[in-house]
C-alpha cells in the first residue's frame, strides 16, 4: 500500500470523476472514457472496497472551463467539504477543472478535509508542500492548455 493512503482515507468514499468536453468527444474518444472508468479499479487496487467507490460520470460531454452546469463537480465538492471523501480520482487535472479558481478551491477543500487527490501519475496529499506545488502546477498547466486551444481555434 502507498504510505500516503491512511486508514482514515480508506474509511471514507473514493470518488472517481469523469469528464470530457463535448458529446462528440464522448462518442469518438472511447479509450479516454474507458481509461477514466478504469480509475474505479485503481481505487479498489489501492485498498478501497467496491462499495466505497463512487463513479461520477454525469459531466461527460461538458466543458471544464467553469463549474456551471456540472452537477457532478458540485456533488464532488460538497462531499469533499463534508469530509466524506478519502480520495478524488481523475485521469488528470483538466478533467476536474480548467479554471484555476475552481481547481484551487477544490484543492483547498481537499487540504481542509485531508482528502487525497489521485491521478494516473501519482497520489497527492494537498497538505504536503511538494504535492501542493505539483498539484498547483497541474492546475495552471490545464488552464494554460485551455488558453492555447482557444488561440489555435482563432
């Protein structure tokens, strides 16, 4: 087991958050969707029981540039804020949000409630300085990608 995952984390729910930007991406990028669903297997492999893994896939086909219209993102933030979540699983930071403000709000909630963030690269504790810096960079990079994509489209 990973030393960052404590019994307190495993006593709470693991939330797996799925998102893709457009309905077309959901229809055509089936591998991405499958990789995101596979995070539930990763949660179980890290020690969460099957009945403790909750998959939030209601935001598939919705942009991550804001939280507007993303009900599952709101559910996730509420559950984290209530201290119900042991780990937030997402394929990458951009799945959670491309807005730095929304990303850092979620990071703050995770830090306050001692909730881990877990992606395909690693397991992060937002209360650990080095992990927080890396998570901050991932959020900034995600925001930068959105800007670059917008510029390319113009």
